[in-house]
């Protein structure tokens, strides 16, 4: 199988999980190489995602690493099987790889939860609102770069519209509702769209009013993607240098607790919808 000098986040994650499995079994790369009949360097390349691994080899490693979790093993096998090009690949070479990794993460998740304090959830953006968000970055993007990002963001919304739409929960702080990206009319249209989308059975929008006071994670946006098994959950945070993907158990525990806190502090979906309508009417 050909190697890749720029593996996707999903390819790197598969390699990371294989390495975790090997380390837990106290097996060496030489032992793994012997199992597969390859050079040790190929094992190292598999474990960083640079070299693909065949599904049957994933099963071979899991079996000899004495992994007793069949659901986990099968989830890794499916990751190794999935080699079709996703819709996001059409943007490779024109958008930063991290944006494509987010789209791929969302596509393969079983449930999505997000917490937003300044922007509204990206999967619920109108094109006008998204255009205003991407138009307010430094260094400034060209018109073409802005439009590419807007188009990509709109296509990400497929996960909410496909035949098997993904369950989605968005925790939105009141401050984000009042930020007028694109001006009053664009923001009002965005808030109306948010309310409309929140009426779908698989989408919950929950508002955290400013009256709730301080809350954990107030300084950053969070996307939590639930995997096929809990071991494959991923937390994604935005940073000035691009998206950061985290999946260490301590990190996942922290962000699950943060989202649970927001669940308890937020208004219920119906109250949240009324709250958003009220803010829109005040503009």
C-alpha cells in the first residue's frame, strides 16, 4: 500500500490506537513486525498514520495483542477499510487540512456536541453569517479564500441532512446570540435559521444565559465527536494555529464533564428557542 507524507487526522488516529494497543500488551515494534512479516520501520509508519494498514492486519495485531474488546477491534477494522474519498477531499490543496479533518471527524461520528461562546455553531450557519465570520480574520483572506471556506462550511451541514442524520446538541452562550456578525439583518436571519433547525427531532439547541455567570470552558469553542465506541471519541478545539484534536482519556473526561455542566446550566430546547426569538426581536 502506498504511504502518505501528510496523513489525515483519522489516519493518524488509527495509528495512535494501534500503538496504544501494542504498548498495553507490552509488545515491541519488532514483535509486531514479525507478526505481519514486515520491516520494523513499517510498523512505526503505520502507528503514525503515514502508511495504511489492511483490515486483516488490524485483526492480526489485535488478536496477538490479546485485545478482548471486540467492538473496539471491529471499529478499528472499519477505519482501516474506509478508503473512499469523502466529499471534503475536493477541497484538498485549496483549504487548510485541519478544516478537512473536522469535516471527516463529523462525518464518521455517531453524535456531536458543541459549546460556543462567540460564534454560533458552524453546522447551523447561514452562508451570510459564515461569510461575515470568515471575513473578519487576520491576516485578511482573499475573496476566493472566503468563498471556499463558506462553501466548505455549507457542505459540512450534510451530516444533519443525510438519510441517517447525526444527533446534534449545541450549547450556545447568550453572548454568541448577540454578536452581530454581518450586521443586524444577517444576524436576524441567522437567528431565525437557528430556531428553524432546532425544531428538527435530531437537533437540540440549548442557550446559556449570561445570568448563569461563570462556566467551565468559557474561553474557547469545543466540538465533541462521539465515536462508534467510547475509546474513539474526539474533542476538537479551535486555536490561532488551526484545530487541535484531543483523545487522551483524561482530556475526554474533562470535556465530557464540561458539556454535562453546560447541560445542567442551560435552558431546555423550548425555552432556548423562545430566548433566541426574543433576542432576534430586540435587534
